[in-house]
C-alpha cells in the first residue's frame, strides 16, 4: 500500500509541476503582452519591468495552484484508467479510495503550505509589484498609498485639509475641514462641511459653518448651505490607493475590520476578504476531491478531454465563487458563507459523485 501511495504522489507531483509551469508561462506571456505598452509609454527601465513580473510570480502561482492540482489529478487517474492500472488494483482487492487517501492527505498539506506562503511571501511580493505598477507606470505619488484609517491630513498651498474619507470614484470629500493660517501660523479661517464636491474647477462645500477671525481677535460664526472655494488642490490630489487583499495578512484584515466597525462604518467588505483568506487555500483540497471523483466516474477518456473537463470545472467554480462573493459584499449573504459557499457546494458535489464510483 505504501508503494502505491508513493507511486501516486510521485506521478501527481510530476504532472502538477508540468501543469503549473505551462499555466504560469501562458499567464506571464499574456500579462506581458497586455502591459508592455503601458511600460513603454511610461518609459520604465527594463530592469524595473523585469522586477515587476518576477515579484508578481508568487501571486500568480498561488492563483494557478488549485486548477493545476485539479487537472493533474484528473490526468493522472485517467492515464491510470487508460493503462488498466485501476482495474489491476481492483482485481488485487485494493479499495481505490484507500489508495487515493494519500492524495487527500497531500492536498491538505498543500492547503496549509499555500496559506503560509500567501501570508508571508506573497503578501510582500504583491505589495512590491503593485507599488512598481502604481508608482512607475501610473505615476501616482507613493505617499498616497496607505492601509489603515481612511482619514486624510493634507497640507496644501493655502490651507491644511482634514478629510474624514475621500470617495475616489465620485470625487467627494466626506466631512471635510479646511484650516487657513496667516504668516504667523495663526488660524484666520476654518470651514467645516458635511461634504465637498468638485464642480467646474471649484470645491462646493455643503451644509457647514465658517469661523473667521475678526479685527477684534474674536471669531465670527456663519452657517451656509453651499459655499464655493477656489483652491489649487484638485480631486487628483486626494486620490489614494488602498492596499489590495493579497498585500495584507489575515491578522491585518481582521484588525482593520474591527477598527472600521468600531468607527461606525460598514466592514462587510473587509470581513468577506478576511474569510476568503482562509477559504481560498482549501480550494486545493476541494479540487482534489472533485478531481478524484470525476476521474473515477469516467470511462477511458483521452487526455485532451480530461483537460477540458478540468478546465470546465474550474470555470464553473470561478463563476460560483465570484457570484457568492458579490452576494457577500452586497450584504445578502453573511461574509463567512459567501467566502465558503463555492467550497461547500463543490464538496457536496464530490461526496455525491463518490456514490457512483465503483470500489
């Protein structure tokens, strides 16, 4: 039995490496062809462009490992069926599921390794690759990248801004405060509003108050519904890029989700991403189960058909995962269920398919 288990693992690892290399090569070629124009237009040196793709490779490996594992399992078992090895095992009184147990244990090992790899190496390399793209190609100010509070302190030409948060898409300041100082750095005017919108080259501050220093040293308070200000700072000044989930650890996401909740904001997005951090590595375990049951329920099939079946299953999984994640982000599904729904569905599917496998 140990000999058979070692044989299966050896074959699976060999086929998995081939699939991973093929998938990685195709992905990098497509990604390179899609982004080469951006690098050329931004006049990025070749060494930096090369560094970008090298740093992005760990994240790509993590994304491609589950489908590579699924297709590898299907190919290996289909080859064994075509070579009558499965029949020989059954004839020898060996329960095929007992033999495949080693594949399940191997998948659990890969699941743990994938989580550790994502939490350590991928988090660092993704941060660096995204920084290269955003700073060198998109030409964003590196000081605008942040993880943590959405509050913005900014020292402008004529005033200091404090903004509760800034909506990058709508170009709206939320709960902004503007502090104007004289040459002696004494506050001469303070404007506080509910929001500020960029309109025709001006900032339209809505529903606020103005505190202005008078000649007698006192401040006069004035309320307004709309107040237009001509300032040198435009919306682009306050656009800051948030860290993507792959750049953050599970602990960071959990901490930030709690912080957002304590501040009274909706933290659903961060909870979904947090639970996805745990659910994603288990895709390898689920794909191995699915691959085993799919391969063993099929009659002798050609390799290209086996690969097509694996790719089709991956496509269906991506659709279900994306759909459930969207439901979680919209609040229809609880965050933990939205992250685990696809895994749960495919796990139940594999259990159901096992009933059709001849022992």
